[in-house]
């Protein structure tokens, strides 16, 4: 089973718009849209992941929340048969 990417859900919960990530991450609208709409975890480098978490946490602070890496992913794992 894949690792499910939950960026869209986190963005909605924290009130983060795609334009916010375009500005904070320095990506194009198309890149943010692809990142947001993925169903499985994308290949993403540590610097970009840290920048993404920082941007999400900037919004989460307004709600008194924190976004952690494990909020972004959900492992629909099976067994090691």
C-alpha cells in the first residue's frame, strides 16, 4: 500500500491557499497544484519538506496548532509477508 499524501487536507484545515505556498516556497502555481493534489507521497527533498512544514506551521499557529511531518502522510500499510 502507498503512503497517502494529505497536503490538501492539511491546507484546508489550516486555511492555507495555494497562493500562500507559491509565495513562501517560491514555486509556480502549477507546481503547488500538483503537490497539493497528489494522492501518494511525492519525492521531496529535505529542504523543500522543511520549507513546506514551516509555511504550514505559520498558518497553524493562528489556530494554536502545529503541523508535523506525520500529519502530512498516512501509511496504509500491510504486512511483511
